[in-house]
């Protein structure tokens, strides 16, 4: 059961990371599958499950995630993925999850900044490699305002890395 529960936790994170890297989106369907796998894994867990502590982590990250999304700091799919990862890890490991996700996401963001820097663009051109960590789109700000570029970074990669680092501490194992 240990390996099955671990696979149920890790597989959606990996799929989300690769999907986010390829499309700059994390599908709602994937997040719903990840969410639905939690009660199944909890039923398969060898010991008791502290449901309230798992739901408390889910609720806190939900509230904070809404704020991050509303300020444009996180995409909706990223927030949903982080919320479900918090549900899986529960309250007792939430701070550690957030720290690992922040470090991994920061590394992805740093690589993305390097990718769009003049030196990074020159190196990518020299090696004939595509830009993979940043997608730019132009946002219309109004008739009198100039068009404003917005950069997207696949933060699902950082959530995946942080979540996988925490896999050994999964309470359901």
C-alpha cells in the first residue's frame, strides 16, 4: 500500500509540472483527480488519518491562495495544485511544504529571469534552444494606456519539486 499511496501523491505533481512547462497551464481536471485521490489514499492508509488537520491546511492555503491569485502573483492552476498538496501533507507539514515550494519556485523564477536577460537570450540563440520557462503575452490596459507585457512562469514546477521533497513525510504512509 505504501508504494500505491506514494504514487497517488507524486504522479499528479509530476504530471502537473510537465503540463505547466509545456502549456503554462495546470488543468482543473488534473487538480480534481489529485483532490479525489486523497480520500482514497486515506482509506488505504495503514494508520488513523487526522482529517481535521488535513482540512485545516487545505483551508488556510485556500484563503492565502485566493489572495495570491487576486494580486496576480500565482495562476489559478498553481493555487489549486498547492491547495491539494497542502491537503495531502496536512497541518503539521504545511510550513515545511511552503518553504520547499518557495525555494524551488524561487529557483524556477531565477532561471526564468536569466532566460529573458540579454546574456540568457544570447546563450539560447547561440545554442539554438527555445525559451521554455517564460511566456509573454500583451495585456490591453485601455484605449489611452499603452499595452503592457505580462510574463508567465510555470510555477507548477516549483510546487512539484517542493511536494516531492516532502513525499517522505506524507502522513498517510
